[in-house]
């Protein structure tokens, strides 16, 4: 009996220790993020149409930055010598002095600052140099995801796949900054930098869709990087199971058909596909002008889904 009691005590002790570590929030760390401002041509559709863009890291949108609540982001913006314009970095997740940390730097210079990611959620980042509207329209935007320090919970379950979708306006004649401010000359909507990026039904030359398996939980991190237009984000053929305004797990709305995403806002959307068959859904801006000009994303839910899609570095398919 004494041996049994001792063994039981050891087991209980181990279980309590495991439970303690499982419940312990992630330890805060410093995450070093270096991003180059690069002015060069990018392709804005699947036909190869070129656009003279200003970018973070050479892509539109820029690289995904991902940290955990409480982490310190040690950031450096490098404005490459060959650029023709001053640039800056405005992280919506940062609490800083806008006149100091967010100041513009000239070509050949850099800007370093650090901030603590105090709030969990999903946030836009963008260039704040004058004229801000022009810099955003030219492609200087991206996403920073701040995962909650508590990890996954009942109200914020672990997804099977995650995807980043950033919607932006396309101004082909982007040289006139005030026209952009006045919303003059916007012809298309871009999803992750391209017209009908993941829509073979409407996009000439497009062969890519997002992928998941039937019944999986897919989490969409969505950013409205439009200069002037809100987005009515809607899943055709499905319903958002949960919407997290600003991506914060404490902000949760259930069973939404459409959710309005303001300019510069970022939100998180959870969705399940039927588990018993292959289906296709379309994530659209239900503002019809935007949808018909590029803001449609097809999700293919199939048993043959690529196991790498929506995981790791593939949450923003290029």
C-alpha cells in the first residue's frame, strides 16, 4: 500500500508539473526584424503586367512579421542607396513617438527602434513618409501578427491551416499623389499584390487557389490595405464561424455572413468547410466593384490538399 501511495504521489506530482508548464504563458523574447525598402518593378497580375512599385523587402505585400504578445520587436528599416525616395515604417502594433520612431529616412540611410508588442492580434504596417497615400498605393504595406501569450484556448482554437490575405487598391498611374488621396484612378483590387491572385475562374493566367482538407479549421488573417475603400469581407458558400475584430482573441463574434473591415484595419476570420465532401468557397469583397476587379479568392477544400499550404512559411502564398 505504501509503495502504491508513493508511486501515485510521484505521478500526481509529474502531472501537476506538466500542467503548470502547459499553462505558463510564453516567455517574452526580443525578435530582430530588418526590412529593406526596395523600389523596383513587380507583377500585379498573372499575365505578367509590370508595376513600378515601392516595396518592403521587394514584395507586395512585404514580409509577414510574427511575434508573441509581450515580445520586443527590435526593428531596422534600411532604405537602399539606389532608391529615389525617403521611406519610413509605421507599425500599427507599436506604441511609440510618431515623430521619432516613424520618421522618414533618405536613400542610403536606416532607422532603428524597438517596441513591445503589448496587444495580441493582427495589425497592418505601412510606410508613413509623405505622401502616405502614395507610398501605400505604390506597395509599401504588410502585416504583423501578434500571437496571444496564452496560446490557443476554447474561444481561440488551434487552426489546421492559416492564410494571410491583404487587399489593396491598384492605381496604375501612381505618380500623382493627390489623385490617390482623392481616390482618382484606382482601376483594380489586389489580393496579396495581384489581381485575382488565387482565382482561376476570373483571373487570366491564374492557376492557384488556397487549399485545405474538408472539415478543417482555416484561420484567415485579413488586412485592408486600401487607401480609401472599406471591405465587406464575405465567404460565398459558407459563413464565418468566428470573427475576431483586430485579431484579438478577447474580441469574438460568432456566425457572421459579412464583416466590414475599415481602411487600415486587420481582423481574423475562422471558417470550417463541410467535412463530408470536396467543396469550393470564394472569399470576396462584397462591394461588387472590388470583387469584379480582382478581390475574389477561391478556397479549394479537397482530400488531396497540399499538406504544406497554409502552414509555416506558406501562410502567404506568393
